[in-house]
C-alpha cells in the first residue's frame, strides 16, 4: 500500500519539482526536489514525468509566442501611425519573446528604413531571409539597400534570387535591369571624364547617383567633375554627402575647409576644420589651417567692432593685419580692402578712400558696397560727375532704395554745383564744423564789405557780400544745411517753389501766396 501510494504521488511530486525548477534554476532547489521522492518511484514514473515536463515547456513556448504576436500587433499599429520609436520598442519586445519569427525582423527593418537607418535595416532583412528563404519582400528590400549603397553585384544576386522563387516578380525584374544600366553609365562617365568632356561626365554621374545615392565613391567622382568645371559650391555639396556616408572623413573635411577658405566663407571653413579635428585632434594639416583661420577671423571681427564704434583708424590697422596673415592676392585681401575703403570714407580720408575703392573695383567691379563708398568719397571731394556715375552703376546692379536715394542725391548735388555752392563761397570743406564756417565768414565779410570798395568793384563786392551772408546763413542753420547737402538750395526761390508744389497737390498755399491771399480781420 505504501509503495503504491508513493508511486502514485511521484508524478505529482516531480510535477511540483518541474514547476519549481521552471521558476528557479538553482541547483539547490533541484536537489531539494529530489529528496521529496525515492529513486524507485522516480524511475517507475519517468514516462509520465517526461510528458508532464514537455506539456509545461510547450505551454511556456505558446505563451511567449502569444506575447510576441501582441507586441507585433502593437508595433504594426504604431508604425502605421508614424510613431517609429514606439513601434521599434514593440518589435524589440516581440523578438525577445519569439526570436525565430521572420516577420518581426522584417517589420523592425521597416522602422529602421523609415528612420533613415539603412545600415541597421540590412541585418534584420538578412535574418528574415535566413528564417524564411523564399520571403521575397525581404530579399528585394535587402537588394535595394545594397544597390543604393553601390554594391551592384550583391544586389543583383538578391534580385536573381527573387526571380528563382517568383519568376514573374516585376520589381525584381526591373531592378535587375537597372543594375546593368547603371554599370554602363558609370563606364560612360569615366570615359567622358578621361576625355575631359565634363558636361557629359556630369550627366552620366548624376544619373547614376539617382540610383546610388548612398555610394560615397560616386559622390567623389562627381565632385571632381564640379571642381574641373569651377562649380565649387556644388563640389562641396557632394563632399558633404561623402562625410555622411563615410565615418572617417578627416581628409574630406580638410578639403571642404580649404574650398570654403578659397571662397572667402570663413565661418564655414572653420566649421569644417573643427570637424576634421574632432575625428583626429592630432592632424597636423587640420590644426595648422585651424590656427590660421582663427587668426584671420579674430582680426576681421575686431575691425568690424571698431567700425561700429567709429574707431576707423583702429579698424584699418586690424584689416591690414588680416591681409598680412591671409596673404596677398586672395579673397580676404579683396574683402578686407573693401572694408578699408569704407573705413577711410567714414573717417573722411577722401583721397585714401578713393584709392583703395578703385583697387577693389578693378578686381570686383560689381561690388555695390564699394561703389557706394566710392560715390560718397567723390561727394566729399566735390567730384559730383563721378559720384553720379558710381551710383548709377550701383543702382543698375542692385536697384534698391539705398542706391536710388544715393543716385537722386548725387544728381541734385551735381545740378547744384553748377549754381551757388555755399561751401565754395566760404572756402570750407563739406565736413567743416560751425566754428570753421563762422571764421571763414568773418574773414570774407571783412574782405568783401561794400564800404571798402568803390566804382565797378563796389557792385562785385555787394554781390560777393550777399553770397557770403547767404552761405553763412545756410551752413550755420542745421535744417537749411541738411537740405543743401541733400541737393536742395533753401534760398533758391525756384527750387523752393518746385519743392512746395511737389508736396502740395493743389499748386497753391491755402494760407497765403500762390495768387490767393486770405485776410483775417480781428475785431
């Protein structure tokens, strides 16, 4: 009775052992379970025990698969909603629960592709293909990534594999044909480049890159074509693409920095060279260029601060240092001289401004800022014809408010110069201060006072004395002087009448003058 009872209880005891062992894999728990039964009962109950353990294992496996399906369904919903990060987390959990499900790997690859992470998608597609050899969607996508990366032969193998399983697959057939077309266009591009036919080489390489956008070598080839064509900014765009495709792009960043430097794009040149140093802090060429560019920028930034503060001589000194550092004959010399021209003009160093502006315009004839600075220096030097000429050219190039206003003002000054010029009458510069104007007036008033002249000279003296008085009146009154400097003579009745009519659409003064007199009688 006892042995029978023990025998019947053995499966139950070992079922407890199995559950216990399923929950805790330590050896001590396993040994503890063995002590609950005797060996005779164990061996006699072994067939029942194996079935029990198998059922328990199958139940756990089914539970994991169910969890995996739930995670995958959640991932599908999130992927359709565009919530890529959350979908990825669900697919990761699904793979943890069911690592042999080919569809989950395919779905996770879809998330990676949507995130632009094609390199991460490749292993998942390969895993999906390994788990289900005839799963053609995974094979095609695997081939498409390889094709875009420029691995044409490997991509072709994938497309051929798809056609073995599905010989009517239109996408695989189309892509297979494209692999041959692209190879042919690469050959044509190489031949055209070797023959120095850059237009056709560019066309061939550009068509290839449409299909191989993730291939660094093709971007390098097209960059060389752009270099030969002088299209440096387009060349830089292709080199940027290379830096995103190749992890170690130290030399590419150095090349980009030099190109930006040659174009005068100092800030971009510094950005590129910093990226070079991030990849290799000990790179000698990158470090040397970085120090040079930083020094040039320091001088240029300091000069702009001085110009803003009105310290024009200090600004000129910094700009000259920038030219010395960068070397003569380059873009920085032209740009620094353009700012030197501006600083001289603002400091009213007229002759120096005209000289430097002229040098810059020989090298950069359509520099509007320099044309304006030259025009203003001409006005300072009373060279109104040349001022009008410079403003006309600037307006043709830019056609803006500042060029139009400058042109109008210079034309008025030219017209005015042919009449009375109050500065010339007093013999003072256009930038003369009130103290100098009054001093000149007193000297000339004493010289041309009518009481000091007789006969024919008296009439001349009277006219000169009136002109001197008018000049003093206009140039010592801020509002009248401002009008005169803008090309309007505030004492010229004809100009004032025209100005008055310009601002009065009725052509008369409603408060008196112009043929109408309103008299008010106050009792």
